[in-house]
C-alpha cells in the first residue's frame, strides 16, 4: 500500500510539473525547484569576513569578533546583524518578486539561507519579530513580506514568531531614494510597543526580521522600540543587505 501511495504521489508531482512548470526566482525560466543551477551560482552569499554588528563584508578577517570602523565609531543598538545575500541586480529580482508581487514560492529556500546566516542568534532567541507595516499600507498591499519571512524562518528554526508585537504607529513615506540621514529622520518615532505587548518583550532575546538592510534606519527604530519595552537584546537577520551606496533602490 505504501509503494502504491508513493507511486501515486510521484505521478501527481510529474503531472504538476508538466502542467504548471516551476519558474526560477531569478531568471523566470522553467526550473525544478526555486532556482536553476546557473541562477544559484549568480547569487552572492555573504560569507567570509563580515562585521558582526552590521554584516558588511570586510577586507581583513579578524575572527568572530570582527567589527567594522563604522560600527566601532557608532555602536548599533542591536547585538548582532546577519544577512544571507548581497543586494544586487541578481538578488533584487526574487526580493522584489516577494515584496511587490507577493511571490511566496521561494520563501522556504530564502528562510533556509537566513537561518544558516543567523544560526547562533536564533539558537538563543525567545521570539522572532517581523518589521511591521503601517495598517494603511498593509491594507493596500494585502501582506507584509517581512512577516512571511519571519514565519518561514521561525518554522525552520523552531522559534516562536510574534506578529503584531511591534506596531508602526506613524505612517511614513517610502524609504526608496532617501539618503542615510533622511532615512533615519523618516522613521524616527514611527514604531511602538503597547503596554500589553511589553509583557512579552520584557527580558526576551528577540530576532528582528526584514527583507533588506540598506542603512539600517528602520531596523534601528524598531530595535529602539523593543529595547525601550524591556527586551534583553535584539539581533537582526535580513535576506539581503546593501553593500554599495548605489545599490539602494528597493
């Protein structure tokens, strides 16, 4: 009976592939799985010498405690930051597919990359929290891509996800096209944690999830709200991070 069921599943899977062939997240070409081998090879994963505070690649590997000169000059509010990919012309395609088109078929593999990048922070986490959208934007878009990523990461890492723990209390213009100073000013005071939610935050080690890290302005604002509510620590994990000034159109 088990052999018959297995054969039937294989037949259904084969028929599904014929009728609705998978499409690569990058090229859009037919592919078995989320990516073709060529598209996977084109992705730039963040490995090697990385700043533990902002996940920016470093020319010299100083070991596990590597901190870049920028973070030495101004220590981030969060404990550690992790990113799976470099945000570039290749990774931009699946990220915008998720962010703007609501394409969810790559969530499992994206979450796998994020879990691999942030394993040490996830192992000590009590809660995973997604960067929230303002209510009006959430209604217009119909989904929060950071919430989807957080759920997928939580499922793979075995950590509880707390949606709605942080609220975007002030609607802000899009960050796209703004310089670093304007981005920080734009989201200042835009996030908050209610008194009831603060009970879950107090003393907790939290992993904050977002899709892309550019200047870190939004992540900093959310981190501040969580720390003000009593969080023990906040760690960051994003799908991709910008490593060059020109790569900020998201």
